[in-house]
């Protein structure tokens, strides 16, 4: 199995991992032989990558959260957002209770899962980005919360804040959100309103609690005070919000957006580390990075030897994976004179 860009997929490739739409419909099942029509469908639905079978015999990567649960969560946040837009309503207690049930299930899945390293949060499509992004950020936040030893009640509050963190964006024009060119100052000022708008939508839901609401209000604050909406600094930013900021930026960077192509996981992690102290909490970035594979299983890389390789497994040192070159397997933790010089995914 290997990960390929959609542009590299060809008729006759065998799909190694099922592709689902955000609505829960199966688009292409594992084992299907790609046709030109299938490839076009995948492109139209906004997917950038897929897993295909090859001679490497690398096993299919397991999901950290059951796919059906992810899709249910995406569907719920989509329904909530549509209701808010249509009726200009705030978050009701009924909707809150339904979302809380999803968070409970996510916490159970993640707590019970022996997989501690996320290869790819999902095979992302940029269709319905905001809804998929909200669920991805929630999963990433909960992974960090579990590592920090948060009790279940605290994880639930973190998860609720995370899944609702961008609810205010649906009051922002899609023309601005999806603009491919640089935003004007006026447009950026409008974007910066979404945390406050989201906070207003949930502030009367007492069950959420002040710390859960802080995620919505503070997830664009930066340690050096250059964030928004309040320009808060360091300790005045709640730890929940500092976690959500890291998860939010990582998932955004590793997603295709109208104005840029996605970063590779290794590039996104370098960005996070590079902004520690000014934007991000170094302690939390280290914990976050412990759960991310810089070089996901199935991705193609270029070695210093000039050879192309496929990552076949993650070793104790995530930056030195086990790779396959042709039929030969190489543990980069042992072959120290060989380095990764490029990611071809």
C-alpha cells in the first residue's frame, strides 16, 4: 500500500482504503479497480490523495477513531451550523446534548485505542472543509488532553469547545472565507470577528462552562499578544485554547485551501516548532508532536542515497521511520548515514 496524489492515480490502480464522503456515503470501496470515471469523481469531491495497493505489502493504516463515528460527528456539526444560519439561533440545550454524546464516544474511542501515533488524521477532501476541520481539531485536542491526564469530565469540556471552535465562521461570507487572493484589511477584520460571534452563540449554554467557551473565544490568541480578538498573552490564554490553537493551525496547514496547497506533516510540525514562544506553547507542541507521524505510513520519500522509498512503519524515533526501497526494508534508526531529504507525497 502507498499514498498517492490524485494526479498520480491511474486507471487500473487498486484502492487500498475506502473513501467516504462527509455525508457518510461510500464513494470508492477498498479493493475497487480505478476507472477514469472514478478518478474524476474523487477529484470532483475534493480529495487530494488516496491509498492504492502495490507490491510493498504494507498494511492499511488503522484510524485512531472509527470512520463511522467521525462521519456522524461531521454530520452533527453540519446540522448544527445549518440550523444556526437558517434561524439565527444560538446553541440549544438539545443540540448541545447531542454533540456531547458524540464527544463521549470520541473520548471512549481515543482512550481505548492502542494507536498513539496519527499517520493522517483522514484522507482529506476540501469539500465541507469547516465541518471536517472542526472534527479533526476535536480529535487532535482530545489526544493531547488524554496525554495530559485530563479526567473524562475535563476531556468532554475540551472536546465540546473544540468541536464548536469555528461555529462563528458560518456568519462570515463564503466569498471571504474561500478567497484565493490576499485578503484586504477590511476582509481580515471581518474574519477576526468569528471567535466573538461563536462565543455569543454559546454563552448562554450553562452546561458548556466558561473553560469550554474559552476555546471558542481564544483559539486565535497568541502568546506574544499579536492574536485576536483580545490580544491576550501567555497565562491569560486558557490551556484549552492553547491546545486548540495548535490543533487548529496544524489541521489547517495540512489541508488544501483555496489560497494554497497543503503542507506535509513534517513541514507543518516544523512550522509549529518555529513559532513556539511567540505563538505556541512549547510544552504543548512537544506533547502534540509526540502523536503525529512526520512521515506517514505509505508516503513516498526521497533518501540522501538518491533512492525513492515508501514509509512502511513508524519506529520509536518518528523522524527515522522504517522504509522500503524496492523489496528491501531499511530501518533509518539503524542506518544513520541515510537521511530523508524530501517528501514526495
